[in-house]
C-alpha cells in the first residue's frame, strides 16, 4: 500500500464533499461549532454540509466508504450547532464588540449589521431562530447577542429551538431526497451545487435590500 500524497491529504474547507470524505461525522460537529460559535468560521458551508451529510446517509461517502449513520449525523450536527452558538454568546458577553471591530472582513461587518437589524426588527426570540437560516448572520448574531446583553435564558432557549430546526431539518431533507431518488450518488454534485445556491439566496436578498436602502438614503439626503 503506497503512502498518501499531499493531494490525498488536502481538504477543501469550502467543499462539503471534501470535509465529509476527510473527517466524516466528526467533521460535521466541528464545522457546525466553528460556523456558529467562532467569527473565523463565517465562510464554512453549513447548509450544504448538513444537506450533503443527509444524502450520504443514503448514498455513502464520496470515497466509496460505508454510508454515514443518520442518528450519528443528527446528533453531531445538533451538538456542534448548539454548543457553538452558546460559545459564541459567551464570547460576546465577555469580549463585547472588540473582536468584531478588529476584523477587517467586509462580509463579517455586513453580517453584523444584518444581525442587529434582525434583533431590532423581529425581537430576540424570532431573530435568534431566523438567523440560523441566513449565512454569516448566524455566525455573527450569537456573539452580538452576548455583547448586547440579550438575557441568557432567552438566548439559550431560542438558540436550541432554532439550532434543532435548522440542523435536523436540513439533514432529514437530504436524507429524504436521497431515499426517493434511485442511485442518488450519481447526482450528488449537481444536487449539492443547487443546495449551495439556494442557501445563499437569503444572503443575496439581504445584500440587495441593504444596497437599495443605502441608495434611497443617499437620494433623500441629496438636496
């Protein structure tokens, strides 16, 4: 048996296939924790990873190994997402907005602005649940909620509700699709590409809305 080459050991953090083939169920938990609890994880593919993991519970991993265990995937995704959100909240409670202010990422700052709008528009409970379904916002809202002193019990309750709906819902959606399509492994790439595109729609819509709002503000400010 030949030794693995560097290309065999490489993992693409933006590719759900690569993450699952390399790390399996453990990778699901780690990515969920990083994306929802650490500001540096805002770029990770949470939605597509959950959906793809559900598919691979039916089709098997991309390298031909056995299928992933659905109960283990559900447990790992939920545990990572819930622990990550709670960790993000505690970081925000202790560090305030210092970490966000130090970041030079424009996307991260846009996400923070949208997270603040979510909290102001929908209130704590609804905003915490809805944020789970919006990329980047779900990363930033947790520490922001801590920095804004959202009550700990309120945050804990609704982040658990939102986290379970998000993780379990997407994993089961992938599993259901994989179960309903014969030889689904043949169509994994286009299906995952579609999931990625759909998961980015909320972010794209929010970006367009913010740009329109800025243009309107500039128009009204111009004499």
